[in-house]
């Protein structure tokens, strides 16, 4: 190496006032985001938002077992909620915007942090054994990519009706017949089930990971929190998968 | 007993390295792992070959000098054990053992099994201290330390900075080390005044040294010879949030540190 390079500059130099405005800028959220831990906290918080959504979505889906009238009314309710103060579909759009923001931040943080980690070990081991980690933890990144592909497909499919349907088959607000028609194509159902396996795995590690990141997991309660994480992931998986399985089995038609 | 060894040999940071096979004989079960390497090195020296370079000092698990992977496990993977405390009675006659140095961008190999861990020193230099007046020892009862805080600080201060956490981490992250150092000072009354600035400084230093980003695998805690829990990582994350949103932060005065 040539001349000496300053590797670890002091954030506050002798005589400087308290605060690190010079090093980080004045916006506190940007200061948090600028750190690796801050991005991880953003992943955890956006994760909570998405988990809450996923649970609500799964519960909503179960209305299909109550018949066409029930679920189609629910679909209309989602668009009419808040009226007349809000216009038709406004509340739904607010939720959508929150979710789009959450997914975007989650993915940007995931990609940025993954690159940091990949660059942190340029020469790999001949052999390194794992002692404590799980399949779920090791699949966070690739499982996340499957989920990203799934989210795009799912919106094109059941929200917009642009893929997976015969012309004229998809009718807006006719959720029941759309779902039955959509899942009757078995490769589509298979892909949904695969994506829900990825979701199970992501949440199995993710829910506990979020609690750990936010400092709620302790040496004492860790085993309990991990079990709770797996249970929630399992319930979400079972709830979502029950619909394509019921269609393929002919229980709902 | 006889042991087959496959050891990473590299003469300096710039040159490429490779694994070389060795055979040691006449090892007794009461030898430590490093004594087994001493036997090998005496043999190599007698044959005019360069001995295998490895770091060691106390050889009783308290200094943090030693450390390398034994068959893919940092310090050999036994609970709460450094490689210097690893006894040969845990191995069998004829065992094949592969020894590999810690691997991380922040830990360049200096020679064979020795890596440069000065990145850890620079993280500590960024804030791993308290500013206090020097002079005679203060009256011991002037600052009372609650029992729980003292216990937490002791548990965190047990970290010997060996680097096994980084080595075992699939992301080569230094979160457990930095969390241990921060929890040590941030949980004591003496650490409170500069708590927020310390946290910001050390977290920033950790990134500057190009360590990876934690994904909560828990591999660090599994190999930590001092059994530092990943709970401390959660403490650090919370302290960072606290630090970023504090209106006033007491300065931490750091001299510039340089690497040649
Ligand atoms: C869409 C693409 C997605 C990608 C690329 C992605 C990727 C990742 C990655 C790399 C992690 C970090 C692993 C860790 O720190 O343990 C993570 C964590 C997490 N993900 Fe995702 N994810 C995606 C979607 C989702 C979805 C749809 C949900 C919720 C239903 C979700 C919930 C979580 C949670 C709760 C965490 C834990 C946060 C933490 O570690 O503190 N993710 N994700
Ligand atoms: S030589 Fe001191 S800890 Fe191993």
C-alpha cells in the first residue's frame, strides 16, 4: 500500500460540538438509513407491515368457503369502505400505497445489505459448517426473490386478470368465479403453492428475526418466540394453500 | 496417536496460498491442540521447512490471540472453547483435520493461519471507552452500579475479540463483537454520558471496516468461546435507534487512527 490512508476517521474530532451532523447530515431518518443496522431495522418494520397484511389477506380469502355471495360482497366492501367521506376505492389505494412503499424499501434494503455481505468475504472457505442456522434463514434471499416474482404474477393474475385466464373469463368483482377459474389451471395452482412454501420459510425465520432485530428476543424467550414465529408462518401457509387445494379437489366450484 | 493435517499455507497477504498435507505422530490425548501444532512445527523446523504460523499467547482461553477453523468450525466448534483449550482427547487416532484461517475482507491473511484483526481495534478506538479524568482511583462507592447492569456488563466484557464470530458468520458480519463492546459500556452508569455518540461511532466504524450485514443466523453465538448471546445485538440495534433520535449527544473525543 502507498501512503498511509485514514481508515477510521473520528466522527467527532477534538473540540467539535456534540452531534454528528457533519458526518451524517441532519435528517434523523436518513442518518438511521445510512447505517447497515438502520437498513435492517427498516426491513424489520416493513416486515411487520407486510406480515400484518398477509394475515389479513389470508383471513379474507377464507370467506370463499362461505360461498360466492359472501366473498364478492367482501370485495366490494374493500372498495366502498370509508364512503361517502372517501371516494370509491380510495381506502384500498391508501393500503396499496403503504404496501408498495413497504415492499420497495424492504427489497432495496435486502439488495443493499446482501451486496455488503457478499463483498465482505471475497475469498470463501474450503469448508465451513453451520451449527445453529436453519434452512429458512439460509433461504431468506432466494425465497425473497421467489416472493417478488410471485407478487408481480399475483397482481397480473387475480387483480388485473391479464394472465392465466381465457379471454372474457376474468370479471372484476366476481372474485368467486375468478378464483375457481384461475385455480382450475393446475400449473397456476402449483405455482401458488410453491410461492406459499417460500412465504412459510420466509416468515418462519423472518418473524423471529424481526423480533431479534428490534431487540425483543432474549436468551430466555428466544425458543418461545421462534416457535411462535413458526406457528404464525404455518397458519398463514395453511390458510392460503387451502383455497387452491379446495379448487383442485373440487370442493368449491 | 497420529493425525493427518491439511493446513492453509500462505507466506504473506499478497501471495496466493494453498492447502498442504502433513502428518503428525506421537500425539498424546493430554496435549492441547496448539501443542499438537508445536510438535508439527518442531518436526518442520528440523527438516528445514517453514513452521506453520499461528497466533497464541495465554493458551488458557483468555487473551483472544488464537483461532482458526478446524474442519469448518471456528475454534473446533466445542461450546465455549478457544482452540488453545481444545484438547487432543476429543480426537481419534488417524483423524484428518483441515485448518483454515478466518476469512473476511476485513481480516486479511498475514501468514498461514494468522489474520490481521486490527479492524477490531479500530472499532474500539471509535468509541469503546469512556472519557474520565485520570489521577488516583475514584472512591468505589461514588457511582453505584445496579446488580443487573453489572452482570450484563460482565457478560459482555467477557468478549476476548478473537474474531470467531466474524469467521463463522455466513455474512462475515462483526455485529456480535461490536454489540459486546457496546453492551459492556452502554449498560454501566459510567458509559451513559457518551452512550449515543459511542453507538453511532462504533456502528459507523464497523461498516467502514467492510464487515458484512447480519441476517440473524446465530452462527456467531454458537462458536463464541465466551458465549456472548445475540441478545446483545438487539441491545445495540435499540441503542442505535435511540442514538439517532436523541436531540443532544455528548461528544466522544477520538484521536485519528491510521493504518500504514
Ligand atoms: C418481495 C421480495 C422480498 C425479498 C427480496 C425479501 C428479502 C428479505 C431478506 C434478504 C431478509 C433478511 C433476512 C434476515 O435478516 O433474517 C428479509 C427479512 C424479512 N422479510 Fe423479506 N423479502 C421479500 C418479501 C417479504 C414479504 C412479502 C414479507 C412479509 C409477508 C417479508 C417479511 C420479512 C420479515 C418479517 C423479515 C425479517 C426482518 C428482520 O430480519 O428483522 N418479506 N427479507
Ligand atoms: S491463546 Fe489466549 S485465548 Fe487462545
